[in-house]
C-alpha cells in the first residue's frame, strides 16, 4: 500500500475518533446540568411525584427544628414569595439564614395550595449550601476609635 495513502487513512481515523470524543464530551456536559427552579416557579407549576431543584436564599427567622426535621423557607429572588421546605438529613455547616441553598424537593402530599401553606419535601441529604465569600468590600472609612496609623499607606519594602 502506498505510504501517503496509509497516512491519509490514519489521519481520517484519528480525526473521526477526536470528533466522536469531543461530541460525547459536549453531550455529557450539557445533559449533566439540572434546571434550578425558584420558589415562585414551583408554587405555580409543581406537579406531584416530580423532583425539582429548588434554589434561593434561606429566609430570615424561618429556620426551625423539630423531631429531627429541619423546616425553613426559601425566598424567590425575583418575587415576594417563599417556599416552605421540610428537610431531613445532613445539614451543611455553612447553612444559615440569608445563605444561598439548593435542595432537591417534591411537592408535599397536600399539593399546591398557597405560598404560606404549600410544603415541599426535600430528598434526604440533598442540600447544597453556597459558601459565603471570604472577601468582603472594605469599609469606606474606619470605625470610630480606630488608630490613625491605619489610614497611612504601608511603607514599601
């Protein structure tokens, strides 16, 4: 067989394999993602038996624990509604009021009612908490009583 023809065949085979692998990687990347829903979206369209990923911020003064169950509300970032969540399982350390969370939920057995009484039951151990940033915006001015030498630039070394 002609050596140039062998090279051409190898090139076509290698290019085809690379194209197939790239296609598989792209397909896997896009199909692995999950659609997050807000509290408002679930309160208007959730169906019994379907699992959703509910994302939002834990509402202030909404967290309570009773009999091994964690109850809290997740605020919708776009509307003035929140969803009541019943969660069991491991609670991530950074979980607090005001933190962003994602949890897999199903509509409670009583179905959709209103935003105050509709309950979403979370899958056990499905909560993910967004960690707060360790970087914070610097204050515009120093607090009263702070030493004045903090206002001067640090000497260069």
